[in-house]
C-alpha cells in the first residue's frame, strides 16, 4: 500500500516509542496526578470498572497492550486478573529491563488475529489504539468476541482516523471513525477494504467521546469507543 513503510521496518520502530514514553517526565507527572506509579498496582480505569457490575472475580484481556498494561489492576473488593498481550512482547521486555521497570503482570506474546486464549474466557476484552496497526482487524475483532464470555464486554477504544493523521507511517494502516448512525467505519488509504463494525456484529454501540481524564486525555483528544455486550448465542 502506497505511503506505508515496510511492516518489518515499522515493527523495529515500535520500541522507540516506548523508550520515549518511559523517559518522558511530563508523562510521569500526569500519571502521578492520577495516583499511578509505573511498576506498582493502581486502580482500574473507571470506564472498565463499571463493567464488572456485581462480579467478585474477573478476567480482563488487554489486547495490543504495548510494553506495559495501563488499564490498572485493582477494583474495590474484586479480584482482578489482567492478561496483557502484544505481538512485540519479547522486545518490550528488553525495554522494561533497560528502564528498571517491573511489570505487575508480564505482557504475553500474542497475535491478535489468532489469539491462543480459550473461548468464552474473559469478562472484559479491551483493545486501545491497536486495531489500526493490525493487518486484518476483522479477524482480530472476531477473535476478541470469541474469547469474551457471554454477558461479557468487548471494549474497543481508538483515536479517530489515526492512519491518515500519521500519514500511514510506521504501523498506522487503518483509519477508524464513528458514523452518524452510531456505527464504526474502518478504512484504508486506497479505500478497497472498507468495512463497518456492524458487519461483524450489529450489537456494537459506537460513540465519539472522552472517556478518561488521565494520560490518554491529556491533550484533550476524544476517542472512538465501541462496546459490545456479548449475547449467549454468539
């Protein structure tokens, strides 16, 4: 695809972002205001916590988490089991060692288009700013639905049209944007593989909003939020 750098080269550039992230003092200050210190347990993001409802123990998948999960680990009196995963997990381990950061839950190597988790295992399947990187988001979304329990939630959270904004550099292949009908459109530069989220599952509800006042909102950006409550027959 025109404008997209070679994928193998792009994968080599991903660790650069996390090196910047872990050395950025401004980010540390923003996290500190939220009571977050990397390498220590912290409160689950409220927009995920409310999805726990009355459960006493939950399994949460953080798909495409990056070098370290940033969703949190603690929620009231609930036992929270977080499973972060990323295709670059082994590279990220080296970066964490370099910056002397302990991961509360190690990131597991997983390809989101062919996850190895069991069917119906997770109460919440979360993916933030990662679907726009994958070669086949349709397969990835289907995998997320597969591993989600009936009555559980799939929570997709992304910047709007990130591919276009980043000029399709590095791994920014896809654009993701809400539609006026409450659907979500995925599109590429050449517009040959566009698809609506409803074509995978019509029960997704999409909104364009700011859902958290922490790091991901520090520059005032909104996010495309698509939430599915999985039905028993899916």
